[in-house]
């Protein structure tokens, strides 16, 4: 009887889901003291033609001309966070996937910011392992995430290889003076730490935040989705091209390869 009870207990414990989903990081390299999964630099840098938020991906005519991003409310891409494996086949139809953007608000507890950073990279690594072209999203909160004043290394930049392509989202994050201060300081710190070859910018690029750093990398700006639809950019470019958007909107004639 005791043996049977033990077997039932062991089976029950084996079925417990701790929420960490270790299968997401199988084969991953880890970066820093916090061991953030690394999203590898691609062999060739390819600049997407357009970006579409995860929740709007079904509204585009040609997935092959879009990278999917998560620059929207967290609840809108929660299904991707909960079950990334369910979206592999669908996301392979798109040019690229920008790794998730689970929030790192500057007034969040640091533990929450660390958790969301790990989650973003765990899913990014997993999708890259499945053969998707993954562009690391770089998101910072307050000084605790983009300086070494609180941690021995800047959390926001862990798990991203230097001299690569990265993506940042400014949409809704450069409204107040405090938001602008953190965004500008974090952007400069990111350029110092990662020295990226290409920086994709989803949303506005105000002179107050970007004016001092335009010459430090190649910046490619994408309008937020509402603006994108209003400008009727969709369908303007050939399906088989990766086109570098101008500083203000999608357009141009580069093939996007580096």
C-alpha cells in the first residue's frame, strides 16, 4: 500500500508545471550573472519591409512583407507567451519575428523586469531554434536595467550579441518628461554596450531622444500600426524584397541584406 501511495504521489509531482518551461531554452547559451538566454546574431542581417503587431498579423495581405512584433499591450500577445509552439508554422510565413516585448516599465519591481526579460529571450531563442529569423527586441525600464549602478551588468542588454540587428519600440513610451529621460538615456547606453549595426525603431523617433545618436548606427523607422494603416503603405512594395524604410515611413529600394 505504501509503495502504491508513493507511486501516485510521485506521478502527481511529475505532473506539476512550475511555469518555467525549460524546453524553451534547450540548447541555449546564457549571458551574464542572470543567465539570460542569448538570441544569436544572424549570419546575414536582413531589414524587414514593414512591421505588424502580433494581434494584427491576420489583417495583412502578404505575410512575406512583414515582421511580426509585440509592440502593443501585453494582453494582445499573451497567447504567444503562453504557447509559442502553437504559432511556429504561422510565423514562418513572415519575414521575421521581433522577440516578445513583455513590459519592462520603469516603475515595475526589478524582479518583474528580470522575469519579463528572461521570458522575452526564452521565446526568442526557442523561435530561432525553430528556424525563424528572430530580431532581438531591446527594452529597458529605469536606471536599474540600463546601467551598472544597481546590478553588475545592464539587464536590458544581456542576451543580445554585439554588432548585430536589434529592434526598439518607442510607441507610447516618449510622452512624459520622465519617460523621455529614461528612453534617451537607455538608448545611448544600448548603443554604447551593443554597438548594433542596425536599429529598427517602431513608433516615433523624436529629435529630443534620437537627435544625438543618429550617426551611431543605421536607424530604420517604422510607423506604428495605426499610422501604417492610415498612410496606406500596405501593398506598396514587391513581395520578394526586403525594403529599407525611410526615416519617416516605409519605402525605398534596398534589398535589405547586409
